[in-house]
């Protein structure tokens, strides 16, 4: 489905999709309210969604329909200030107008992969990328590259190898939007990828910690120790 208030913009996307054999455009909309109604009635697999539209923005369309019920979504817009919010709402990609053919088909390929991966699977879609503002630009960070996340005041710090990127987001929100089969919140101030955990450490005084494969040591809440141990297959704790 194509949602854009500019007829030429809708036609541009339709012309590109016409080159692909197994894609059908099932509907179009030129306002936010019309987009909500049409998406809910047609239930398309994929939506190309403009941001600035009469009646309701693309972000508001997603919020009105709800993250769990929204199809795979690719934003198409000339305004990059909405990128971070788009990825908070789990948009798959963010095409800046004017985009070239290669960039469009790259986004379409990512959408195919996401749709195939979720075929036959019920439940919410989880974050695949995060939009991080840095020096006036938005960097798109694949979630599977992040080793662990820590809290720093109003920010969440994304740790990727030796790099740290700050994201203005609550830890609770991130915990809810990350795949629980992959991620685990070990403490109010830390979320880790389970496959990065090397050992649970038992400290003096009855406290616990987690050591990651890169040597990083993070505090482990007592209330979460047993659940983490179960998730790790009953791995026993080492002495710190």
C-alpha cells in the first residue's frame, strides 16, 4: 500500500513496484485518516508511508493503528527530523526524498526478508534498528550489532564493540521492544544480549554480576539471577 499526499510521489513508487513481478499495490491513500481506514481494512503486508500529510502525520498513523497491528512500514519523506521517532515505532526503513532506484530496492529487499521471517509467526515484531541522533545526523544502528545497553540518566547507551552511542530512550521501553529470546534485562540499568554472556559472578556479600565475553562486568539484580540462570541453561556462577 502507498500513502502519500502527493500524486507524483505515489506514482513514482508505483512505477518502481511495477518492475517487480510478485508485488501488487492493493491500495493508496492521500491523507492520514484515509491511511488508517485503508490499512485497517486491506491489511497489506507492506506500507510505504509519507510523514507530512493532511489530517494526521505518518507517525500518528502508526500510533493510531498500534505497533503490533501495523504492517511492515517504510517511511518516505523529505524530513529527517522524524527518523528517530519512526524507528521507535519500529519502522523498517526510512527513505529520504528524493531517493534513487537502488536505495528503494534495497529497502524493498529488507521488507521482503522481514515479511518472510514473520510469516506464520504470531506476536509482536521486535526492533531491528535504532535511529541515533549524532552531530545533527541520524545513524541507523542494527540491533544485532549491539553487545549491551546501559542507562545514563535520561539516555540509554548502546555499546557496540569499543564504541558507545547515546539514545534518548527509557530502558523500560527498550526492554519491551527487544526480542526477549535474544535480550535480557539483568539490572534496572543494564540489558545484555544473552549470547554475549560469558559467566555469572558471585561476589562477596551475596551480590552477583555478569561477565561478558569482552570482559565487561555488569551488576546483576538478585531478583533476576534465577531467571538469567534458567535462560542460560543452568550455568553455575563463578567466584568474582
